[in-house]
C-alpha cells in the first residue's frame, strides 16, 4: 500500500466537512498522507465525479486509495464498496456509478462491500447522512495505512453487479465522428468530448489547420453549429475565436481563446450532451 489517501467530494470548502474527513483519517493513522483530488464536483453529479476519478488516477502510484463521495442516496439501501482496479489503485465510494469511467478505461479487478453497521467510525452509529466521514474516509484510511487489507473488507460483490452509468462511446456515422461531451474544463469553460485523439487522428484523419463543421446537441436537439479550425493550441486563433484542439486527457475539445465556450454558446456537458463533427468541404 502506498499510504496515500486522495479525497474527492461534492462538499465544497465552505464548511467543516472536508476538514472533518481529514481529522478522521489522521485519527486512524499519522503515517498516511491525505491529499485532495477536488471538492468542487457539482452537487449530486455522479457522472462528473466518475470522470474526475478517471482523469486523475493514473498519475498516482499503484496502491493509492481514493475516497470519492458524491452520494445523493446517502443513508439509503445503496451499497458502500471498495473497488480494486486492474492498475492496483483502490476506490472507496458509494455503489452508484462513481466508478463507471474507471471500469471502462482501466478495468475493475474485484469489489468488496463495506458492512456499514460495523465498519464505521466508532460512535457514529446514530448518523445516517455523513458517510463521507463515518464510512468512506474511515475505511479508506484503514486501507491506506495497512491496518486492513482489501481481502478483509466485507463480502465480495461480483464486478458485473456494480452500478454503472450509461456511456455513449465515440464512433462514426457516415462521414461524421460522433461522441459525448463528458465534462467542462471548469475554470475556462472548454468542452471536453470523449472522442479519443487516436480515433480523431488515425481514423477520422483530422489535420491541424483544416476546418470542421461542429454540431452540439442536448437530448438530441441541436444547440450549437459552427465551422471551427482544428489547431494545436489556443494562441493559434485570435482572442475571442473558437477552436478545436486536443486537451490534456488526449480527447477532442472545444474552446474560446481567452474566453468561455460554455457561456458564450449556452452549452454544457454530461450524458445528455453529444457532438458530431464533419469535414468542411
């Protein structure tokens, strides 16, 4: 085990929730290192939390334990689980779709169910609405510190029974390449699709400097249509101009140079947002 514990939530930093989770982790062990992935997930947005885990996890060494708490069903009969990835990382989380992107990109080796009645912060038995503190970070810290092993965590949950969200994978329709808009680059308003760079370059044969017709849809309804250049970086167009580029997770993305694509064009991201791109003749 790497002794690294990485936290992701939709709690924000306005109150003491995240600090409380840190405190519980360090009560369990002073030998671990607790870090943050983000606490800025849009409240209740499980799909966004799933993407952020997949964006980040490969940059941490195998054995790192991730705690992800985006949990609109807290206190219900949804399961609490620990997933072991084929990469050797671990994720402690509600079984609500949070590991969807990880399962697709890296594969899940095994999953175990946390017994919420006994494997919890001592003294928390009457609490039903803060499992981030009482269940997830507590067990994550025990795992990261080596106090327990993965095989000691509750019953096995077959991998094919883990809850997964629908993923609309990239593909082709005639001369168009199609995909989903998974996420926004939050601070800058870029749209990040799930169209891989390899598919874009090797199969669609996109070439930097060429123009492409871009259509963005929400629930199947056209929301945006424009011809854009495919360029290497933002500075290859004038400030305020829109562009197509390859982002830092190596997928096709849309941006406005020194602007915000989302607010400029009233578009968004998530499983209801899709895109198709065709060569401009």
